[in-house]
C-alpha cells in the first residue's frame, strides 16, 4: 500500500518537475 502511494507521489513530483521545466523553457 505504501509503495503504490509513494509511486503515485513520485509520478506527481515528476510531472510537476516536467511542467516547471517546460514553463521555464517557454
């Protein structure tokens, strides 16, 4: 249970990093 929760949190973190990266590039 904790593992999947952590993985979901990791995915969200990665998506936020990507979003920030893309907005910086723009």
